[in-house]
């Protein structure tokens, strides 16, 4: 046995002498991988690979076991999902044996020699390109301490960190540690100083930095809970943060750093963004102007409105023509400046009132198209919130947004309060119920805003009998839309149904006291019938049937529908 050991040692020495004396990391790693295949990491393997293991261990400041494991990782560096079971297959040992070395793999991860991905309760690993580049240069990879960065470079680093977190390659604790190190090395930046000056809890300042990252990197000003549901390790923390934001109790909101996204003047409690204050305080070094991203994105564009011929009674036509002339861009700007110079209010509030279907809303659209003005249309149902005090905030935000549009748009847009019956009604005296108090509060805010209006507001309503006198005083122009005259109805019939003869149009106009909206309904039914029946023209008798069915709700022929 002794002779055998001597012979074996001599053979090993001979082999060693035959090998090149100068090693580099990649050569040594290759030898370790070759010798370890099927070895079960036995003592015999460590004897054979001793020179190479010692070289890698010394060069990278690792233990022999860590040097071997790292070599196996490098051999699979083309695989972004390395599993420890792959090592068990290579070594021909049980996976449980590799599990014994998990603490050594953790050291490699901490040193950033390998990157761990934790997804679906499974761990996989990969080798980053900077590590491979260091091995090619025969040097130990050392993560750079990124100091002296500009704010742009800092956000590039944050982008990498959050991407690793999104890919589950950084734990939440590791992310916090990396950001803190990055901030420590760049504490002269105003962004870093500001974030730390707020004294926020860890969960909050990490979320604030994440919001800043999304805004700077992705121009994201509409962030939902789904965007940060994987930021925290614990779902409990995520749900707590989500609840505080939704309910408006978050410290980020109290400090006016984060706010709800406003769309059409009402707050979406499931969408958040940085406030303008936060952008000014935190992102000044980036020279990013306040993001009113596409301030006119929700406007109804005048160029998209189809041209439509409308027919009015003589008095209505005269008033609408006068209003259209006033709203023409040149005249409007001149009149505004003269009124302002005289110390008068320079906003224009108009009320269109009358029966349903008389063309109030369509007149607003055609005025907008004729004068080149976009429309900001208000949805009052969406403005109202079940949250105490939120409806009032929504109304204020609505007018704030309109003011922004007035200053940013080349042509002042129209603020349209369509079907504003509930808003301009008489206020409740001695209101005690919370709902009545809210309604009164909303009306008071609108009255104040109309008083200082710098723009164009048009409200449409079917009811004026219950109008609050305070609103009536604030509408400079009031146009009543009456039911069309016989001549107007004839013109509407022939405009909607060009196949009609003059006599047929006169007959229908005389027999049926319809509004333009009702006549349009008849025209649409006729168009559908022509398609279904495949005929070129619908006869007058069929049109009469349509008319009879259209007026079922009129007093003389009203009947119940349904049960």
C-alpha cells in the first residue's frame, strides 16, 4: 500500500510538472470543472485539483469549497437559470449534498460573483457580464462603489437596481442596502439630501424613490398598486401601503409628495403620481419641467367633431351667430383684454336651456368646430365621491385643470357642463343631511369659480324653473332653445332624409311636433330599415309609423312601458 501511494504521488508530480506553470483564472476554472465531473467532490478530487483550487481561492479570496462552486457557476455562465440540481448532475451526487454548501453559495451572492433569482419559491442563479469580463482580465471582480455621480447617472443606477428587484434578483432588504450605499456615496446630490431630509419611514422613502424612478425613466405619471406590488418582500406591507394611499392617509400624501391622478377633474383613488411640489423639490437637478403630460390629452378635439347643419328659429339663430362671432379667436382675445383693462371680469359663462332634443349640446360642438376650440367636458356623476370632502376637492381640481389648459393651450378651450340640472338648482336652506351639505358646498365652489372665470363656460340644462338665482346672475349669455318652428322642422326633415319631397317634409312637419333629436331618431331607423330590407327608399307610410312610435311618451299618447 505504501508503495502504491508513492507511485501515485510520483504520477501526480509528473503530471503537475508537465502542465504549464503560469495559470490564469479561466484556465484554473476549466481544470476544476474537468476534474470535478463525476467526482462527488471526493477527497481524491481535491488532491488532483489542489493547484487549481488554491489558485482560484487565493485570487478571489474564497475558501476551497467556494472556489469549486464558483467554477461550476462560471462553466454554466451561458445559462441565466442555473439550478443547484445542475451541479448534482455534473458531480454525480445527491442534490442534498449541494444544499449543504448553500451558505457558501450565499457568500458568492453577497460578493456579487453570482446573482440569485427568487421566483415561484425557487432559486436560480446566473453570472453577470462584469464578472465574466473580470475573469477574462484575470482579476477579481469587485463591485464598483459608484460615487461622484450626476443626478442622471444616479437614476441610471436606480434603474438597474429596480430592474433587478423586478426580476427577483434582489431581495427587498438587499435593495434597501444598495440604495443606502448609493446615497451614501452621492450624498452631495440635492435629490439624495431631499429624500433623507423628509425623515420618512423606510417603506415610505423606498416607495417615494420608486415613484421618482418611474417618472424619470418611464415618464409614468399614472402609477397603480399593481406597479409596486412586488416591491416589498411582505404582502402585508404592500397591502398596508396600498390601503394608506387609497384612503389618503399615507405620509407621502400628507407631505404633499404624492397625490391622486385627476382625470376630467375627479380623483382616481387607485392611481397616484408625484405632485408638482415633489417634482420641483426632488428633480430640479434633472431640469425636468412639471409634467402636465399632454395637458390636453382628455379634451374633445374640435377637428374630430363632424360638421353638422343645424336649424334654428329666427331668434335662436341670431343669438348663436352673435355668440359665434364673440368666440372667434381674434374677437375673443380682443374683448378679453379690453374687459380686463376696464377692471371687469373677462370670462364668459353661457347657459343653453330648453326641451330635450332641441340641439343644445350639438350647438356647443358646432360652435367649438366653427371657432377652433377644443372642449373639456365635465362628468358630474364622476365628480361626486362617497368620501367625505372628496367631491369638493374634485370640483376644485376640475377648475384648476381648466385654468392650466387656458394658460397652456393656444386657443382657450370650452368648459362644458352638459346636463347641469342638478348643479344649478336651488341650494338647500338649513341643510342638515351630509348629502345636502355636500351639494351646497359644491354649488358654492362652482359659484366662486364662475365669479373669477377666465375662459369660456357653457352649461346645458332641460330645467330652469328650479335654477338658483345666484347661478342665473352669473350666466352672461342665456339662450333658450325652443321647439323648432314649422319651417325649421321642414328643413330638418329634408336635411336628415334627402329623399323626401317638399310636400312629404311639410306633411311630417305639420303632423308631428318633433324636436331635431326626435327627427334624427326617425332618420336612423329609416337607415337601418333600408339596410335590412335592401330597399333604396322607405315609403311615407313607414315613416308615419316610425313617427307614431317615436311620440309614445307624449301626453296625448303616453302609455306604460314594461311592467
